[in-house]
């Protein structure tokens, strides 16, 4: 049987040509670019995407009983609340691990002494930021330090299998949370 890497080989060259990079809008935190391009078929077109100056981190905090920590917060752009793993933006100069450690304590009031990287994910072809996913174990409690936008946040712990079931039935809709839960399930000693 061929390995997945042999079957899923990367492209050797970029088939897109940027004719002109153009900033369409600068919102301060994010910039929208609308580039004139030559598409892989050679025809001209445009490619619009968001440049994000910081990346993200997501933490699967798994306790000794096999429970993961989820947080619920209101997502203003979606107009609804969302159950997610503790997560957040990296500060300037901050590593993915340092951000994950900070966010876990700020949002969930937890400190972990064991950290395992799970993946580095690209969130969307329309966004330049990527997400650092981590599995945190050997947890202890600490004070939270939530931002004002997180005042409505609730914290719940549930078995990893129950969190995966919630993702499968649509109770968890945050894509990076779903990815991280799946990857944590496959991590050694997690399932």
C-alpha cells in the first residue's frame, strides 16, 4: 500500500501568477487584498483574501479523567453562541505554545505541565492566518484573566468522546475546534 504522503504529494510550483497585489481595505487589525492574477488556466482574474497580522492557537485541555475543557462564548459575527476549545490570537513576537499556555489560563483557568503539538492548520484559503493546535495534559487550576468580550464565557468539561459526538451532531460548529478534537483523539494516550 502506498503511503499517504506519496499519494498526496504537494505541487512543485505555484500555478498562479500575481500580476498586481492591491490593498482593497485596511481595517487596522486585518487588511483585505484584491490581487490581479493569472489563474492556473492562464486566464486573468482576481483573488480576494484577508491578511491577518497574527496567527491563532487552540488548546485541547485533557484532564486525567479523559475530559476536555470547552468554553462557550457569543460570536458576534455569527449572531449566536459557540462551544469551542480555549483559543486566541498570538501576541506580537509570541510563539504558538506561549499563546496556548496564556489562553488556557486566561479563558479556562487552567495550567498544564505537559504540552504536545497536534498540528499547524491553514484556516481558510481566504485568510492568511493559521492555527497552532496543542494537546495539554497534567492540568491544575489557576485564576482566569478574561477580556471584556469574554465576560459571558462559560466553562464545561466533558469526556472527549462526548465532545466528538457534539461535533458530529452539530452542537459544536467551530471548525478549528472540531479539527483539534479529532487530532487529540488520535494522539497517544488521549483516546
